[in-house]
């Protein structure tokens, strides 16, 4: 028996994210940016929350850190292990788990990182409390998130319009994590020296339709939406046109450009 009221939501998330691996090509360069932004140094104990296929974890390990990667989705952890073997780093600890209930001791890590990951936890206040709990005092927390007013944030809002309304209690919208004011409020007095920056992710695509198709195959929220629209082709077509319209605004010379928010802070 579980007492987590979001268990069904998390099971659906796990199912939707299991085909994410091809998109890790796109998150690989930004992983290096996050590791650099966090100032990861050799010997530091680093946790990569929502590690997916391991792009941040393996980059931190190659920078000399002692690394643990945690993710909700076992299929992605299996790819992460393969990636670690290819990179010839066999000492990363990979753990299946939930950011809302981290299986680590208080203060176990020097650095806690999350690239486009903890933002999908349904209860932001619990996710951030857990990430800060396992971070030592004076340690660094750093993450990348999608701003609500840009492409991914607009996609999240569009997907929410086409999904059946979630039952209560409702998960927090992931795009909120891309708003610096919300981030400041969620980090509260638990941290000092909060620093924001912006990065840009670039995804090659032959057309907005190609990009849309790639996201339908591998982008968790859209994979889930398409599943729910499979018996309503008219509504699916309407969603696709609206989504392509958004993507087209970020598409230039066969590249989709997407700015993201970078946050770094020190645990007080
Ligand atoms: C967009 S992917 C990012 C993966 C990886 N960090 C990267 O940059 O390529 C989002 C990841 O968050 C994970 N995730 C979603 N909800 C989670 C939760 N509650 N706890 C841990 N991981 C979660 C998914 O399984 C998925 O691997």
C-alpha cells in the first residue's frame, strides 16, 4: 500500500518518459553547461536528480566527481548504464527513485543537479525540500528549467488544454519552475547567493513538423497527450496544428532554438 496521492500520476509519468532516450542527443550539450555552471570539482559528491540517460551524471563523473544518478524511469536508467559503460566510467551509482522521496541521508551530497527533471514532480515544495535535505550546508544546488513564456512552457500550457483535467490533488504546472520569482520563493531562506542565467538549447529539425513528430515519439508530456487523444483524430489534428504554430516561432534555418533558465544557489 502507498500513501502517495500522486502514485497514479507518477506511474503515468514513468510510462510517458520511457521513450525519451533519443532526445538526450539534444540535452547532452546543455548537461555540460549545467556541470560547468555548478562549478563541479574533482572528488565532490554529486547527485543528478531525474538523470534520464545519464547525460549530466556522466559529464560530472568525467569532471572527476563521485556521482549518483536517480530517476523514476527504469528504462532510462538502463540506457544510462549503457552510456556509462561506453564512456568507460563504471563507478556511478544509478538508483530508481522519486525526487519527492530521495533515498539518501541528510547532507550526503556536495552538489545536487537537475536538468529539466525535478520540474516534473507534482509537488514542487516537497521536491525542493528533498533536494535541499540531501545537500550539505554550503553545498551547491543548480538546475535548468523551461520558462513559461517560451516554447516548452507554451507547449506545457497547450498540452494541459488538451488533456483531460487531472483529478484532485492536482500536480503543479512544470512551467512554473522557469519563472525566477517562483524559483526564489520556492528556495526561500534555505539558500543564499541565488544566481540566474539563461542558456539556449538547439535542436536540428528539417521542419516544425519533423520536430513535432520527434517530440511525439520521445517527449514525455506529448507522448502522454497523444495517448489520451488516440480516439479523437480531429482534436489530435487541432493540437498538432497549434503545436506546430508555436514551434515555428522558434525555428530558424533548420534549428529549433529554445532558451532555458539556469539557477544556482548555496545551501544556507
Ligand atoms: C526531460 S527528461 C530529462 C532527463 C535528463 N536530466 C536530461 O537532461 O537528459 C525528464 C526526466 O525526469 C524524470 N522524472 C520525472 N519525474 C520524476 C520524479 N518524480 N522523480 C525522479 N525523476 C523524475 C523522467 O523519468 C525523465 O528522465
